[in-house]
């Protein structure tokens, strides 16, 4: 069965549904009653189901009619979004993309990955907001951002679409002559007798570490909080404490600092980052371009170099 339903049909049907009356709906659509009635009958014929239950004083939506209203609103909203996006470019206005990312993606991967996008699109601004992965998924599902970068698996119940972004793992770093420096791997709970150098309050990664320490029945002994992994590594090098950070960052810091890197054996230490969106097809144009750019310009993971 071929469906011949156009945008005029969809707009008409929404007007009729909102008015619960074909005559009033036709008037709102600036259409003659006979033409409106014919179009609605044509939709019902094309779909093979009744869309309206005709009553003396108006009409009521059938279950199929309710479904059509739902999809018609989505289609027309997307059309308006498309027009708005393209109109901004036609008028030389700036576009915006809001990205929610966890600490590691925000600090370690996105700065490098965003460079070619920002260079290619000078009229598009990217707003980055740091959140924990478990907060990002529902936020994207509820429309509080266009793109999310998360390290946790995305629950299928959220009905988000995902793409792989990056792989890394969390490691423990200690001063060069620290007793733990002889270890090649360690469980996070085994490190909790040490003083820690951590990230500032509100950091997504720091909240994750606090959570896992609490699950082990302990509390992190934080000597100092810093905003950034490089200053943290310098504090560790000076003997203030130990720290947890991405292996990519730790390897880079190790080139100029006397620190030892110890693999964490915990199941949550490997980090498989994903791009998540509500729907790739319905993203505003600037967000679609950013996803495409991120997928093309992935940073090289330490694991890719090892294999």
C-alpha cells in the first residue's frame, strides 16, 4: 500500500485534532470544508484505518489517529528546526551545539577532537558542560543537550543512539620512589590507605572515585584538590599523595615527571567512551556535523599504540 500523505495533510489533521471538529480544523488550515474532508478520507484510505470517530458535535481521535498526531507533531517540529538551522546560516548567524561530557572526555579527548570542527565551522559555537556519565544519559534523553560523551554503557531503556568514541583506562599514579611503585597492578581499594591528590569539588571523575571508595567502606583522604590532571601529576611527583587519572594523560606526564603508573584491576577502570544522541537523523544540522567530525577525528588511544 503506498502512502500519499503530505505536509498539508499533516497540518490539517493537527488542526482538526486540536479543534475536535473538521469544520473548525479546515478553517484554521485555510481550507474549504469539502477539500478538508476529502483529504482526511484520503489519509484514512492510504493508511487503511479510521483516524477519526465522527460524532454529532465534532470528532474524536481513534487510536490510529492519536498515533498520527504524535508523528505529525514530530515531523513538523523537525521541519521547523531544519528551517531555523538553515535560516541562521543564510543570515550569517551563529549556531550552537551543547555537549555534555564526563571529566576525562572533557579534559583529555574533546579539546583535540574539536579543533578541526571549530576551524571548519567558524560560525558554530560549542558549549561544553561537565557531568557524570550516569547524569548525561537521562539529560540527553530529556533534550537538555544535543550530544553526550559517556564512559558508562547506555541503558537501552533510554532509547538513545550511540557511536563508539574512544577507549582508555583509569590508572593509579604514585611518586617515583613510592612503595607501591613496584606493583604493576592494584585494586583501587588497596590504595585507599594513602593520601590522595584529587580534582575540584563537582568534578565528574572525582565523584566517581568517591563513590567507589564509599562502596569499599572507605573515604578518600584528599590532601589537595586541583583543576587539571597535569598539576595533579606534579603534586604526586612531589610526594603529596597518589592519584587516579586516565592512562593517556599519565603516559604523557610520565615523559617529564618522576611518577610510576600502576594499572587498576577494577572492572570500572577500562573506559569505553560513546557518543550518544536521541536520534542522529533528527539532530540539528550543526550537531550532526559535529558528530561526523568527532567520528572522523578520533584521538589515538594508548591501546591502539600498544597493539
